[in-house]
C-alpha cells in the first residue's frame, strides 16, 4: 500500500517513533497515539462528534487569514514531498513484491503464523 507515510508519519510523531512503527508494523492504542502526537485529543467514542465539533468551533473563532497562513506555512511543503515519496514507495513495493520474503509474509498472514523471512 502506497500512502506517503515515509513523509507524513515522521512529521507527526517524530523520526524515532515513525521508524519504530514502520520497521515493526507496531500498532498503537489511543493512549499511545495521544502520547506520541498521532492524534490531537483522546475522547471516548460516544463523545467523538462533540469533541470534533468543539475543536472545529475553537479554530473557527481564530482569524481565518491567519489560520490559512499557518496551515500553508506548516503543511505547504507536504504535497510535493509526499508526491516524491509515493514514487519511491511504489518503486520499492514493486521490487519487494517479487521477493521470497513478500510471498512468505502473505502466506504467514493467511496461515496466522509468524513469518520466517530469509532476506531474499
């Protein structure tokens, strides 16, 4: 799956957390996501809509030109960086799909067992 995570994930959680997640496939729960900055706020599911609406309303009270400027300043570089990363990620995935390890990973997942990778 090509998502540009090699650019966007480190920008959100930092290089070390991103590397650990990408190297290991580690999943994180809500508390961990909040701790490392993967989410803005952690709320019970029943309160999710109200919390999102409240945050949106809070942002909406700010000066709109300033909000747009901040967004462009903080995130404007992401689109070109993600485009470049997508090209690289696709090329790597195309290459890796040809390997024995990829086939072993698919088999192990289907068989619900730990994979035995050989580096080929």
